[in-house]
C-alpha cells in the first residue's frame, strides 16, 4: 500500500496512540513521508524520538485528498458527549456533522482509500434500540451515538471501512483522567489515597486498550484484506467498578476500596461481546493486553496530572 496515511483527531486519545503505533510499525523514512496528522487547528506533534510532526487543520483534508494520493484515512476525530453542555446542542451537532462532511469529501475525491473508523458503542445502542432498563443514556450520548452511526454509514458507503466501536478505553494517552472511572481510580491510588468508588449504583463496563485497538487496525490496514461486514466492538474485558477499583488498589498495594454501592438500584451496563475483536486479534497476531496490563499502561497517562493534585 502506497500513498499518504491521514490520521484525524491526532491529538486525541486514540489518534495519538495511532501515531505511536504507526511510528513503530513502519520505517522512519516511510513515516516521515507518508503520515499526515490532522486536528482542529494547525500545530505540531511531539514524537517519542524527540522530533515533531506537523499537524494540519482538518479543513485541509479534502484538498489534500484531491492533490495527493491518499491511501488510508484513520478517522478518530469527533466531539465527545462531554462537550455538549459547553457548546449547546445545535453547535455540537453542527460541528460533528462538519467533521463527517470533511472526511466524506476526502473519500469522494479518493474512493479507493481504505478507512479505519474509530466509532463508539453508543452507535450500537442507537442502532439496536436503547434498553433504558439497562442503560439510560444522557441526551449527549444519544446524540453522539446517532451522529457516529450516521458517520459510519456515510464513510463505509464511499470507501472500504473497518469500523471499531469503542466502549470504555484504557491506555497511556488518556486525556483528562479525572473524567473516567479508571483515571479517577489511578489518580487516587497514585496519590496514595484509599480508592473511593463514587457511583452509588452498580456500574459494569467493557474495556479495550487504545494501543491494542490501534495496532489491530493498522495490521488490517497494511494487510489490504476486505473489512468485516459489521462493526467490531473493540473490547476484551468486562468488569464492575468494584472489581476495577480492587485491581487498581492491588497494583498500588493499597487497602480494599471504599464502596457504598446500592445493589438495589438499577445497573448501569455499557458492555459488548468480545469474541469478534479477540478473533480478529488472533488473525493478525496482535497480543491483547489483559486488564491488569491495561491498568499498568493507563497509569502512564496520569504522570503529568499528579502535579495538579493538592
């Protein structure tokens, strides 16, 4: 496979991880010539070898596709549900649709481009019907899922697309750890505090590691195989928050977590079957990290965050 490899959302959690994996999987010469990161604005990305990669604004993607041979689009850009409150519903929808439009225009210019679409489990819940007895999504998550599902369908109608749906994520490029249960547990543990589980109701999540997801996606990309006909849930481990907090506590040699979870309250379940993902990983020789190893990998993400702890 020749041509440019465009990575959108390159400064985000998955996008930044994709850059790391590309740097590991292809030669330094190919990487410098072929990999083009995109984000919301122009800038530069610091790499692990102390060099920098120029970041282009996402608006430049369609023009680049017209001008240059684009062989791959690894699409990680999207505004996440937590942005809805600050932006407002109308702006949130418009900005995400603009991201989809820019990616679609690039593919229309180069329909032979192979696509990796980093989507969300929220799309599955919209696609299959929301069971509010199991998961009662916020307006933000419903909108996010609908927008991601629309994007999946649009991009895959233009170009061959591997769709990977993320549920809960782990990994070293976690952004703003306090927003996530795992990040919150790791921040508490790294500060040598006994972990407190803040959710009053039972919570169960399916996790996948960003490095594993990126590695698997890139192995598919470089193989030039036909993409699976259905979206793949990118998960390999399902746990309750109590189990997760205990694993983090054990890793940091802390006492058992403090939990006041009322089992009589409705459960918050955001999970998926792991078999499609793990089978695909076996096919491409990707060794999936256990949840213990994912916790170790994720702990690297909080180093800079600790300086803000009182």
